[in-house]
């Protein structure tokens, strides 16, 4: 009969139901793994710890931004990295993104959003409706449309304008009632005109009490200013000029003064020669017009007729008479002998037919044209000899032509040549005496002239005058090389490789300006490139033009250097001497448990060796230490659960957790290729688990004590292991005690010297972990090498090797 292992607790006795209390309730010497708090976070797996290898993961833990389910609610990083309203900004405190969206439930609210009049801080600047609640003029009223306040100030730029203000006669709506100057616009007599000084309307009714008086009214003979022009009865009863006669239509008097503004004009006044009806008889200057010389034109000043005869004593002189060469103004135009004796252009020569002077100037409108003038190139007969410009031997031309150039870009032909003519660069060269002759200093270009070239265009006229300009002629080579390939056959050298150069496959490639270089995309061949290989030959000229062709290079292994294996019975390409499973094809030589035998030949995988191998691989990746530690803990937890004989589904679930974690870190904290390798290895291990091809080999490295406890040690499963192994910075040492007792952990050199000790004292049954950083008890770092780890208990001594490497 088994003893009650804790007689102080009524929940502990042989055969009792195991409770989630961290105790050995049924007294079988084992505390179930799911009751252990492996990571020391105060929760075991049965208490809801979703990751008992990670001390930051337990029910109610603070969610961290680490891609893990820290609070064990089935979600990772919830509430720490989101954009709920899909506005491109994440909420304040988010793990990723801007982390500054002050309201992540409203897509119209984010930093930089347009502020709306909605009582919300749309732009996340800590202000609400800024710019929508103004009283710019300080009159106590906010502008129309403001978010707060009265929102009815019709002019928030003027403190004198607001609802209820006194209306002023200023053309403004002072009281914001929609009316301007109300009460200041009167028309008391209803004649459509407002009184003088009114704010609206005409404001010019000189008598707003009488509807018959207003601007534009008919003036009445009543002594009143009926039309508001400041005059009374104007034009109705006046003798304005005080000549004793009132104006026609006047209210009183004679009413027959035809001009009441001039006192000399009235009925019976003397008629004057002034173009006026002085006596109001309806005639003007009657009896005051004469023609003394009878030429049909009246003298200047006459009251009738033309009144423009400049000499009314000579019948041959009148306006329009023929001008005679007599020194007299015959036609009364104020000029004497005009057109008959003059030098209009002032060149000292009078026009042909003049009364005086040379009378031989062939063009009296041009000062450069007269008999004997120098002939110049202007299209005129300067010397009046009947010849013009270059047709006249006396031409004088001292003016140089104007040379005008334009730049040109030209490509070389297939022969590497290019030519130009004067027309190629002439941009309208000209001369005062007609088109000049043109010439170039350079007309031909070749491959040595690529790029800009200065070309001089010279313009020369008939008189020998010349000028020049410089055009830039840019020569380009736009012609691709002509590439010709030839096929060749080569043989591998004794080292299993061979190289070729471009000249071997060049079949006569050429270029209009010569080749700059030939290159190959492939020039080294080995056993992986036997047979016909396509090789691209590329030719490039000095201008950067290129073209390619493809040659076939046949690679032969005449000396059979590519098959050095004397025997490869499974035909997997690995010689039997190097094949870790020569009877079964395994070209990748996979050996997950590192036992020296390929996985395809293993009867069963040792989970401890597989985990150690993966741990070493992970430790060598130089990844984030926190990620490395979390990953190694998860691997160790799966190993511990398997070796503790837990249900295979629980072990597989732990391995699945490792896969999920690696995939969450892939491409971020773990390079994608390395993450894929780790996932592939773990998935292979899961398949082996499901095929019952995995075993726990923890006891293989332990050296049990002899004696009566030997069988107990084997049955209960003492265990000591370490990962990663080899290690560079630190190694995690795990040991398992099947029952309570004294235990001591030590590190020893290969020559038996004690280097480091951990006196653990009395321990309860369970799994324990120590972390060693590769230093001695003194703190001195150890040299790289192999060391022994020794676990000593009352029933067993276990020893394993660990290798310290320097990173």
C-alpha cells in the first residue's frame, strides 16, 4: 500500500484525482507537466497559460506588440496595431503605422484632415471646430455660419455692424436685417423721386411736398423751379439780354427776340456781316455779299458766296485756278508756284519740270537720289542715270552680309560617314544687295567626330564683303553592331570545369565605327552544365549601341570527371562512401537527429537530437535575441512534453505553435529562407510523430549509478540536456527529476577540473532550467572548446557534452 505523500492536505493521497494546484495529488511521484509553471509567470497550462515557455504570456497579461497572444485570449497584439476606420492612420498607441489617429472609429478624423463644423477634432490637433467660431471685430456676435455663438453677424470685420445695431445712412446693412438704410429713403409726394439727402432713390427732388415738382418735370410759367434745375420759368418769360425784347415763347413781352442771350440781336436791329440773323427777320447777312472781279467767287469775308477769293480784283485768281509759274498764289491755297519750282527733299536739286533750279531731280522725295549721287544698293536709281543697284557700274557696297546659322544633329550611315551642305545649317543668311554666296569649312564627318562639332558658315556678297557664324553639328552613331555567332564544342578539364572567351564564339561581328567590346553572359561550365548550352554574345560600340546573338556551346566530359563515384548503389548522386544511407536514395542527405544516419534509414527519430540540431541552426542565424529565446523555449517545451510521455496530440500542438511563431516572424525577424527551412524540419518531425517514428533518447547520454536505485532511475526517466549545442553566447540547461531530493549541477573541463557549479539544494520533482553564459565561477570567460555538464542526485549521475564556440 502506497503512503500518503502529504498527510497535511486532504486533496493529496494515493489515487486522488489530480487537481490543477501544482501538487502531486495522487502520490505517484509526478506533478503533471500541465500543472507546472515552467516560465515562472504564476500560471500553469491547466490554469490557462497558453504558452508556458514564455513568461510574458499568461491569462490577463498585458498585450505586447510582439506578434504573440500575451493575454491568452486567442488574439495577438489586439488593440495595439489597427486602422479600424481604414483612413490610412492607425490609432494612438498602435504598434505600426502612424499611431496618431485620435479617433480610429471615424474615417473623417485623422491628422491633417479638413476641420469640419461638427463639434469634433477632425484634424487631431487638439482643437475642435477651429476656424468656425469667430468674432473677428469683437462686437460680441459671431459670423454667419460659425459653429458657436450667435452666428448671425452679417459683417464680422466691422464692429459697428451686428444684429440690433442702429441703422445708419451709409449704404450698409448696419443692423443685419437684410435692408440697407431703411427709414432714410422718402418720397412724400409720391412722384417717384426722393427728397434731396435721401439714402436711396434719386435724392434730388427739390420739393418733396409737391408731386408736380421733380427733376425733368415740364417747366411752367409760374415762377417756380418745376424741373429742379435751379432756375424758375427758364425759357418761358425772359429778357435775358435786357434788350427790351423777350425770347420767342416767353410768358410776357414781345416774345419775338430770336436770341435772348445777345443784346445786339432783336427785331429791327442793324444786320451785320457776322453770319447771324441780327434783325430776327429770318435771313443772315442779307445785302453784305459781292464778287468784284466777276470770277464767280466772292471775296474773303463776304457774307454770301464762297467768301474765299484771295484776290477779288483779278478774275484769273480764285480757288481752284491753275497754278502758274508767276510767283503768284493763283489757286488761293496759300502757296506760290507749288509743284512748279521746289526741292522737296532738300538735296539741292529741284524736281524735273520745276520753274527754277536744276529741274532734273528724278526723285524729289528721296534725298539720296539726284544727278551725280553715289549709287548704293537700295533699289533706287540714286544717280538718276536710269540704272539701279548692281546694274550700275558705279555701285558702292560697303555693307557686309548677315550670316545666320542653326544647329544640326546628324547620324552616321552604315559606312560610318555623314555629310552636310550649306542648306543644312543656313538659317536665313542675307545681304542688302541680294542673296549672298555661302560656303562651309567642314562638310564631311566620320567616327572620330562623334559628339558636337563647330562648323563655320561664311556668307559673301558681290562686292566681296563677308561675315561668318558658327553652327554646332552633333554627330551621333545610332547604328547597332552586326553580331555573328559560331557554335563550338569544349571539354571539361580534370577539375571538372572549363572557361571560354568571347573570341571563341565570335563569327565575324562588325560595326560601322569599330567594336568597343564583346561580352558573354556565360563563360564558365562545370558538371552541372553538360551538353548543349545557349550562350549570348553581346557586342557594344563606342556610342553604347549593342546587339546580341546566341551561340550553342556543347560541353563534353570526355574524361568522365563528373562521375567520380566508384559506387552509388541508390543512384542519388552521392557516393556510397559519403552517403549516410547508401541503400535508399536521399540526395539531400537529411539527418534531422544528427545521428550520422540519414532519416530515410532511421527506424525512429531521436527528438532530443532533432531539437538540438534545430537549436544549433537557430542559434547560428544571428537573429533578434528575444525571438531566438522564444523560439528555443517553444522547441524545448515540445521536447519536454514528448519525453514526459504526454499525449502525442499535445506534443504536435506544441510543435504547431512553433511553426505558427516562425511563420509570424518570417521575413521580419527571421529571414524567409531560414524560416522555411525551420518550418520544413518541424513539419517532418510532426509527420514522424504521427507515424510513431519518434523516440525520446534523453537517457542515452546519462550515466546512472549502480545499485538498488538503478531500475528506478531507468523507469522514472532522469534527464539532462542543453540547447543550443554548440553555443556561442549562452546555453539553456534543462534537467528533469522524477522525484524530490538533493541535486547538484556542475560544468567540468575534459581534464576533470571543476569550472562552474550550481548547488540547487533540495528540489521537488519536475523540470528545471539553468542558463550558462560560458563563464567560470570567477566570471572569467572560458576558451572555446568541449565541456562536460554533470547532474548529480541521490539516485543518478548524468553527464553530457556541450561545445562552446566563439561568434
